[in-house]
C-alpha cells in the first residue's frame, strides 16, 4: 500500500477500506457520513482536494464543500427543511 503520490493512492480508500485516518476528525466525520448516506456525492470531490485535506490544507474550503454536499443530500431526500421525507406528487 503506497503513500501519497504512489500509483493508485487515494486517501479515501485508506479511510474506508483500510481503516486508516488520513483526515482531520471533522473532515473524516463528514466524509464517512456522505459515504453512508450518499456515496455518489464523494465522486464530486477531486483527488487533489482529498490530498490537500489529508495534508491539512484548505480545510475551511473542505468544510464548506462537504457541508454543501450534505445539505444537497438532505434537501433531495427530506425537503427544504430537512425534517420530512419528500412525497411523490
């Protein structure tokens, strides 16, 4: 298992598949939440961003980006206020 820069390396794989902890705790919490409720949302994040977060760079941007993806998921599945499932019309 190679480190950053190795062919096939991805910090998300290290977190999810290998149980490593490459990200700061609050980033990890958000990433794991998205993995559980909306795994496709993680595909919207570039590898370079994950590597930045792993190295402690651009964390405010990371929080905002992950929170936006979480909010999008909640709006899609629970309506505008996040408290009621959407019903088919």
